[in-house]
C-alpha cells in the first residue's frame, strides 16, 4: 500500500508541479485523484456485484443460488448450506457476494434470445427505427429543433395511425417516477404513471419507454410510434447488443417491437431528443407532472444493480470528503474556496476535479494556484515557518509578514484585479492571472 501511495503522490506532484513535502491528501484533492485506499474499496465493492452480470448457469451463480433451476433438490454446494459458524470461518469475498444476493434485483439477461446474432432487431429491422438528435455543440440550433418538434406534432395530430409518446422520469427521496403521455388522433390521452424505489434515472426512463411502447402497440391501426425523450442515450440502450444492467427491460422492449414490425413492413418507430433546456411545451408539462409527487418509500425492498453500483461509489466518495474536511489531512493552511453558488468546494474525482477545471488549462497558472492554495510558496509566511532565519518581511513595507492573506487582499504590489471576493475560486484564479508575479519564484 505504501508503494502505491508513493506512486500516486508522484503522479499528483507531476500534474500540479507542487512541492514534494506536501501531504498527499491535499495535492490528490486538487488534482482530482481519489486516494488509493478508497479506490481499492471502490474496486472491492464493484467486484462484489460483478457476479450478478453472469448468466444463471454460471458456476459462481450456482453457489449463490438457493433454489437450482434444473432440480428441486437443495444445492449441497450453495453458500446457504453452510452454517453460521462455517460462514464466519470462511468469511471473505464469497460470503460478501452471497450477502448481496438478498438486496440486489437481477436485471441482466445475457442469454435472452432477443440478443442472439441473427435474431436481434438490428439484424432484421435496422431500417424501421430512426433517431432525431439535437446538436449539442451548436446551441443556436435549439430553436430550429424546437420548431421541428412543433411541426412534427402538427403533422401527427391529424394522422390516426401515428402514436406520439412523450416520456419523462424524475427521482425524489430515492423514489423514481416514470410518466408517459400517449397522444393518438381521435383518441383520449393515455397517461401512465409508475413509481419505483432505489433505481437510477436511466432505469426509470427506460421503464417509461417500455410502458409507452406497450400502450402504443395495443392500439388498433397504429403503424408509427414517435417517442420524445430528454434522454436519447437511454433510448439507444435498447439496441445495444452488449451486456448491461438494463437487459430485462430492453429484452421486453425488443420483443414488443419485433411483433410490431412483423405485423407490417410499413411499421416504424422514431426517437426524438428533447433536452429540458428547450422548454418544449409538451415535455415541460410532463416534466412538471413527474416532479409533483411526494412519496415515501416502503422498507425493506431490493435495489437495482446499477443503483447499488452508484450508491457504493457515492458512499466511498462521501466518506473521503468527510475525512478530508474533518481530519488533519486538509490542514489549517488549506483555504475554503467557494464555487459560483458560494458553496465550499469539496473534492470531486470526475472531469479533473473542481480546481483543475478552473486553472488546469495553464501549467504556470496551475503551479501558481497550487502554491497559493497549499500556502507552500516563495513568500515570507512560508520562510517564517520553515526558514525562520531568512527575511520574511513584505517588500511593500506595509505589513511585517508577507502572508498569503496580505498578498490576496492588501499588498500594493498586487492590485491589478478589482474584485475583492478572493474566497471565490473563479475570482481567486482571475487575481492570479492579473497578478502573474504573485506566488512565483520570479520578482519583477
């Protein structure tokens, strides 16, 4: 473990160009690197739920299974056949996996015929489904896409054989609400609402698609289904051949679409992307409707595989955040910088972390910012702590000690940035850009 810690610290120092004497926890937080001990915990948690991705006839699943499929006799090799004393003796990874079987809802289905080569919908009906996407890079085209959505609604409103489906899902207090509105000309609106606990938003969206397709297919004379969703990535998961934790839902959807396409070669389905930022009227109404419910979950209940993976990861990250804030790992010198919403910035290990997202684009700026944040910089305050015999006065002759606070707020040499909010990360960075000599080894 010590060797791995040293390797990771060297990597963080190389990324940030920081002093070698800094504690690894501080520079890892700034570099957006999760501490190695927490990363190993995350891998351990992932490995405990990994066997649930396997098919039910796999030997490891046989050990976990209390009721074998091929026989009514009890399985003598199952972990459940062990006594509590034997489980305590054999406690380890296998027992941890077995304990997870009672809490995780199995949704993998790798051996479902819908995913077999030659039987998959991509092999037989690849020209029967279409995707209409929004160009995320060119936001000025949002208005054009909204106009296309309105034109599509006007066109389908007079066609009795077209089903327009608008879906949305939201999560509140670990309860997911899936809603779908099915619009067909000369038919009353069909509205379906479903609630589920301890699932991810993607599963809720996928279940809404599943229910809406089922509602549209049972209608007579429907030859075209148009689904409008704000999660087009979820819709694409339906046609994904790879193993994923939503296969039970996608297998049911594919089976429904196979029958729909087999009934007529003219039948088709379209998926329209409608991000929330468009504020399209139909999707805005259903989004508001999905968030109007106030429910409380019932215990105990199983959780989905994807939700278990997400919560395990979040628990480890929250544990690290708490330890970083409460223990000596952060230190007294580490400032509580604020984000744009004036909330204290905490360590995050996605997209480079919150600090590098602001000043990571420049090597010199990054090195300067790290010195200022950790207070390990060529300034008087640092020399007073580690080299008390050296001069620690500020050359502006306004303050006896050249401290970090004095440089940021009062020093006359660094007054090229007007905004006094130096506790905000963005303004702190702008101050360093405007005063390029601050916290550096050069003094012009």
